[in-house]
C-alpha cells in the first residue's frame, strides 16, 4: 500500500523562518510578510527558550495561522487556503 496518499504535504514543507533568542523582532515580521508574498505558505520554527505567540505573530505579519505543532507554525497568506 502506498502511504504517500495519506501524507500531509505541509509535513514536507521545510522551515524558511527561524526565530532565535531575540524573539519576534520587526525584522522577523517583515521577513515573514515578504516570504508570504512569494510562497503563499511558509513554515516558521522557534527555539525552545523563546516565547512566541503564533496568533499574534500571524496578525502582525498579515497572515492566517493554519496550524501549530510544538514550536512550529504554518502561516498562509490571507485569502489563500
């Protein structure tokens, strides 16, 4: 049986934004917004010692929060799903 049929395509998406010790800076928000213009869907990861509010970050970047698993979130350009 082919398990690829059941595989979520988002799992294959590689993180393109990493949030480090400094947290959600304005630069990070701008980078997310720029990437969403090009890619429509991005994956964002953050360090274990960094506090991130995924809903707040999505709002600041003008994106929709598609999902969060652990310290990884999927953001989608508003209007696209």
